């Protein structure tokens, strides 16, 4: 190994000497030094570039053609993030650092400057390699479709990148100006409060990312609603500082990531995954149209199949109860069927028999508090299809029918309607 290194060193010195004496013998003395340094630099840069290109081509070709990236997701994530390129760059720069002395040993000032440039370049390549390693780790979990770990990794990787840039900047300053790192870090202690203020959103985003990932409250792709911002859509990206939400109108909303921890978030993804969606809507009736049903009206309504048995049973119960009452000729004495009550029962039976309503969830028709607009009769159930278009069709079909059917019960629907 030592012999090979010595042979390489001798080869580089030989080429350097040939360039040195060729320029000295054939160029005007005023341009000799500049041209010698320039040609040696071009020689070394070309050699490093060729080595970098050859090794990069070989490594990527081997991974691409001789490994099944679907079978080995780690290799696939490494290939996609191009970590191998950074490793090759680092090797090429290391060779450049080794070869500098052999090529520029006659030009100590140029050697010192180029050595500084190589060292700074190595810092940048190492930084790029670390960042690509984080990208490779994220790609691995993307392949595995582990979105909760992706969120945690996003928070961690973005934080590492920010603080990594800070640390590498300090190292770069130390290398360029020859300053000790402890000197810079010592002076930073006086402005710690300022740094905390500057990195406030970064710290909050980091904590939020970890919280969301560990609690598994939401992930990229989830359908969420944020009442505070009047936003409803799918999460398209969660980064350290911002979260992007694709709204249903194809616009994109961006909110601070820490809002996921401090703001009310409705995660509607469970509803989507269960393929059910809640119907919670009211019809407002004019109270002045409510009345007791007489025998003729009850007989007429018995022709409605959904409530015929109900009316028959209730009529017998009321008739039997009336027999024991004084002044049973008065309608108000004892229990009576009302048009609103019978309609409420009819609406209940109608949605219970609707094939588009999920029978496993709550199926209910109920009265709400009386309002200046009338008495709200609320339908509360779940459609068995969560797709927006189909859900609206199911909901509309139910209320189209109930609004028209209410006329059979002599009910007056108020023109002012409120949707909850």
C-alpha cells in the first residue's frame, strides 16, 4: 500500500515538474508563474473530476443493475437519495487533498489557498451527505408507507438540518479564518435568548411533529377540518415550520405546523375510511300548522304503508283509553295523534328503510328547541358512502322526499331553513 501511494506521489510530482519546466522554457517570464499555477490546477481538477465521474458511474451502475431495489428497500432509498454520489465526492476531494502537496510543492502559497478550498469543500460535501442520509431514511419509510414515522422524521430531520447548517457554518468559519471553535461558541452564550427567539417556530414545529407522530392523531393524506381558519381538505405535507392542506376547491392553504398542537382540528379521515358520513340537517315547520288528527284524517293516513300498522295500534290504544275518561268527546282530553308526531314517526321509518343509510350507526329523527323560525325536526343518521358527490345525492334524496311528504300531513314548512 505504501509503495502504491509513493508511486502515485512520484507520478503526480513528475507531471507537475513537466508542466513547471515546459511553461518556464516556452512562456514569457512575466506569465510563467500564473500559467504554471493555472495549468497545474487544471490538471489536478481534471484528474479529480475524471476519478469522481468514473467511480460515481461504477457505483450507481452496480446498485441500479445488480440489486433488486424492490426486494431491498434500503438500497432503493440510498439510490434515490444519491448518498453514493456524496461518498464518491468525498473520496475525490480526499484524493485532491492528498495530491495537492505533490502537484503544488513548488508553490507553497497556492498550496495553502487550495488546501483551504479543499477543506471547505469537504465540509459542504459532508453536510450534503448527512442531509441525503436523512432523505434516504425518509424515503425508506415512504416505501414502507409508515406515514407517522415520516412525520416524526420530518420534524427531526428539519431540526437537524437547521442546527447542522449552523454547526457546519461555525466549522467553516474556523477553517477559513483559523479561529478556535470554542471562541465562537463562547461568544454565542451571550445571545442564547436571541437564538431561542429566532428558532421559536423551529422548536415548536419539532415538538409538534413528534407529538403528532407519537399520538397518531393525523398524517399526510388525512381529511381534516380547521374551524379557526375555515379550512377543510387533505393534508399534503407536514414540514417543520409549515403544513400544507389541499382544499376541496383545489386551492392550497398553509398554516404553521405548531397550530396542529394548539388549534382545534377535526380529523374526518376515520369517517372516510369507514365509508360513512354523517347527515345532520333540520326541516323547520310552522307551529301554527300543528294539529290533532281526527278519525277521518287518521283513516286517510293509514294508506301510507310505513305508518299503517303504527296508526292502527295507536288508534286502538287511544280509543281504549278514551272509554275510561270523562268528557271523552273533547279532543284535548287524553292522548291524541298529532300531524307533527305522526310525520316524525313516518320520517324515522323512512330513513330506517332507506338502503343508502347506514343501519349500524345512529338513525334518529328528533325535535330541537323551538326557534323564531319554527320547530326544527332534525334528521340524524349516516350515509353509507363518504364520497362527497354521492353523499350529497343521498342527503338531497332524503330531504326532497320528506319536504314533499310533509304536505300529506298538512304541515307547513317554513321558508327560512338553517343547516347545522
